C-alpha cells in the first residue's frame, strides 16, 4: 500500500513510499527529482489522484509520452501538445486523469511545470523570492514568475504578464472572462480549477484555450490570473 509521510529534512519536502521504495515529494505529492521516477511511483500514486482500477495501456501511453518528452528535451509538454500527440480530446484526458493534467498525468509521470521553466532538475532548496516592479505597483513573485500572494493581484499585474509572454493582442474580453472565472472560483473554493472545469463552464474547446493562452493553461491563464497550483 502506498504511503505518504511527513518525514522531512527541509521545508515542505515529504516522502512517498510504495512497493518498498521511498521517494522525495513536495507537499502536494509531486516528485522532487524527476530522475527518481519509475513505474512503481506511478502505480503507487495513481489511487491518490482518482485512478482506482489501476493504470491501463492508455494511461501508460500518455505517461510514457511525458517521460520521453522530459528525457529528450528536459521539459514538461503543454497539455495542448500532449493531447495532439496522443490523439486525445479534452474529454479523453479528463476520463484518464480526472484530477487534471498537471495534478494527474504530469504528477504520475514525475514531471511538472517546474522543469519547463528551469530547464534542469528542480532543486527543492533555496527558492529565492524577489520583487518585480510593474508601473506604480510592486508584486512579490517566485522564481517562476508566479505571484506569491494571490490577494496582491490586480489587472495591471495581468496586463504586464500578458506583455511579458508576448501575447500579440494582450488581453481581450475573452481573456478577461477566463481570468475572472479563475479568480472567482479560487476565491470561493481556495483551489485553482482544473482545465476541464474551466473549459466546461466557459464552453471552450481545448483549441480555443490554446488560441487564447498559447503558453499553456497553468503557465499562461493561471499565471496571468495571479494564481498557482500549490
């Protein structure tokens, strides 16, 4: 039986135990070092993200794609790419990984958005925060550019993030509808909604979301909204 404990050496690091192995994970169960991954980790973690009947060939196809992408490019592919390369629609990926793409598929594969930003194995220690000044406001952001305190968010922060991402039209009414949805849902639940929920509530196809936020759901929409999957 898989087990997660709080035996930690620093910060939010914990250990996840399954099949006789012990893995360093963060407070949300993400593998700290992607190179520690093996199939045993994915099998042990699966029940905790809503996959109770074991991993099928379809699950392994996606997990293998994510692992191969990481090993060849040292990056976690966007959900748009993962779906296209595996001939999956949004409904298919939701059925396979009900907890979400990042919190489901990527977690099982032992990779996250962190690798895509840093381009090397993420280190669990010494994440330095710094101040980034935008116009007349100061925002404390982490090393990946995510707002440290969601309550500090304002529209100016969103506009600057869109500018920094090189979004050609900056933020249209369609962008703001998604951003405000994310903010409102987070305010009510304390959680960032999954990509499935965001698309379903706002009647979006995956292709629509990609056109609006080409940098990705978490690295684009969620980041601009001043939020982060924690």
